[in-house]
C-alpha cells in the first residue's frame, strides 16, 4: 500500500514539475512580433513628410538625384546609379522589406547586388518587366542596419547594372522589449 501512495506522490510531483517547466519555457519565449501594414515609398515623387516610416538614404560616388524617373546618383555622367556608386538605405526602426523596385530606363541595364545588414551580398535578379526589376521578400532589416544597393559586378561572371530606385515596400516590425 505504501508503494502505491509513494508512486502516486511521485506522479503528482512529476506532473507539477512538468507544468512548471512548460510555464517557465513559455515565459522565456518571445511573444510573436507581427509586422505592421505595408508602406510603399514611391521614389519617383517626393517622400511625404512626415513619412509613415523614417528612412534615410546615403549615396556613394556623387550627389543624390531624385526626379520623376526615381532616385539615383548624380556622379558619372548619368542620374542613374552606375558602377562605382551605390545607395545605402537605413530605417529608424526594425522593418521587414517586402520589395525593392529598380528601373533601368531606356539606357540602363539590370545587374549588381544588394546586401541586407551584415549578410552576404545577393545578385539583383535579371528578370524584369518593362525595364523594372522587382526584388521580393528581402526580409528583416534591424534598426540602423543598411540595405545597400550596388550596381557594380560582384565577380567577373556577374553583370553590372545602371538603374534608379523607384519603389520600396516595407512594414514596421515591433521592437523587442
């Protein structure tokens, strides 16, 4: 009889311990952070002030050039972003970048790479529709990290590009507590 009571006590202790461990694990797991609504920035028009997302763009190789054809660099004879030039985009909060659109126009060309934060560069896809390349599902960019758009060829086999930034869609990502 004592063995049965002892086994019942051990089972109860085991059950309580199991539930406690699950509660501790649940309290340690982060709550689901759900991105906000998508915000599309049209770089062929002035960005509205205040903007739904606070964004800054740095340019390499010249001066910023924004017009009705998009955002580029006034540097090497065109207002497109050409090899030796680049755009670095930074946000004041964590964001999920859904897409970036680049327009080659009539005289430009598809090519180059993009880099999210400290991740390895990825080639800009060659697939385009009417001269516009759309890079989709780039992912999470942490506050202060940069999305670098670079038209320079990353290797001898890679294509260089010449294009303008025309669109970017991102969603604010809630901050960790």
